[in-house]
C-alpha cells in the first residue's frame, strides 16, 4: 500500500504552472531592478569622481534675454 498525500511533485498541476510563471516574472523584475541599481551606482560614482566633466561649457547667464546679469524683478529666498 503506497500512501500519497495530496500533491505529487512529478505531475504538473495548473496551479503549479501559474506559480512558476509568477515566480519567473518576479525574478525577472528583480533582475531588472538590480541592473538599474548598478547603472545608477556607476553613474553616481562617475559624477562623484569627476563632477565638472559633465557640465556644459556655457551657462544660463550667457544667454540673456533683455535682462542684465544680477537684475531680477524678484528675489529668490
């Protein structure tokens, strides 16, 4: 007499397929998040090591539109 309790591991059930699909989807999502985190870490370290290489040569004060530098109608607090 061979007693089996409920689920057998060899026969795939529809619920097992759904859970494996959800598990694979979750692992893929976590993997993409890890890749995005590594990309952001590399970018932040590159900015920290050489912050001025990414800045443009011109600034917003080079392109004045009728206002001289330092003259504003309002003051920023």
